């Protein structure tokens, strides 16, 4: 919702300011200039990026109009799940988790945590490390390094679309100049025309520069920045799981391990200690 509001504000303020200055908004409608900038930008984007980035671009951009996935409620749910996992292991042993780890999509228990169970990447991350630990790899330093490497890989993978959009945004002002230069070339070929005709032609050429800068700094660049923020929020979700797993491996009680995970969260999404305590008090064993 904020993305839509922000985009509308960019449109209203720029066009409204131009109209308030006495400008004719209809003059800004220059299909040729717009097609040059948009077409060249999209073509360069296709050339510069692999197929999977192109495939993910639409989904990533559309996700910006959806609510934040990793909010306070999502973290309360995750901390509850981690507490249930650790308490189950301490009470029943790793064997009690085997079926849920091996076949998480069939686990009726995991489906009681819908925000987590619907996130297949997070499910795979947690189940993979629970499987590794259950098979006997309990050295926290080795797992710390391994998780860091995997999280860094996830971060690099998720950032591909944001980085590609940022490159596109950086190129659009230059492509706007290309459109403007082509408009000037057209104008130079009609120097014998009436002054009003020349004025319209030069104005149309300058619209190319305006459009390139406006689209870059008003829409594409901010979209890339918003995607980077979404990626950072997702990475924090993995870091939360990492903190809990390492704390439990080092001998912390389930409640303390969950508290380690809670403390790595940003304040805006971090549940209070009492909120976590109230939620975990009602979590059943797996």
C-alpha cells in the first residue's frame, strides 16, 4: 500500500507542480520519446541478465504492493516453532522430529505455523540443519560457518533482481539523453519550419531527458531500494533461526535459545520477552 501511495505522490507532485507553473501536461505525452527510453531500457535489461533473473523480476516487483511478510506476528510464530522443536528434542529426543524433518510438507504440526510452513525456503533451511544436527554434527563453530556461507548465498541470490533494477535505473537518464539527442537531430532537419513548430519539436526532445530522469529516480530506483529492504528483512529471518540453533547447540535451554533469537531482531518487529513467554507457554510438543 505504501508503495502505491508513494508512486502516486511522485506522479501528483511532479505533474501537479508542472501544471501549477503554467505548463501544459499534454505536452509531456511524447510516445516516441517514451518508447525509445522504455524499449531500450527493457532491451538492455534482457541482454544484461540471465533467464532466471528475468523470470523473477515480475514476481519481485509485484511483491512490493503486498504487505511485509516478516512482521512481528511472523516472528512470534517462528519463535514459538523453535521453542517447540527444542523442547521436543529435550523431552523426547531427535527421533521424535524425524518424520517432520524428512517430510515437512506432510507434517500436520508444521502446518499449525502457517506463516512458516508456507515459506518453503525457510522450511528447507531449518529442516536441513535439524537433519544435520540429528545425524551427529553438533559442533556449533562448524555449523556457524556453514550457515553463514549459506545465508550469504541466499542474500546474493535474492539481491540479483534488486541489483539489476538499480543498473537499469542508473542507465535510464543516459537513455533519456539519447532520446533527446534524436529529437534534436529531427529538429535540426526542420530548421526552416515556423518558430512554433521548432519550439514544439525542441520541447518534445527535452521530454526525453525529463522522462529518463523521472522514471529512474522516481520509480525504478526506489523499487530497487524497496526490494533490497525486503531482502534484508528475509535474511534477518534466517539469522533469527541461526541464532536459536547455535544457542541450543551450545547447551542453552529452549527458552534461552529462543531469547537469543529474539535479541537479533530489529526493534520494529521484535516481540517483547513477555509476548514470547505468553506464546511459548501454550505451544505443545511436536
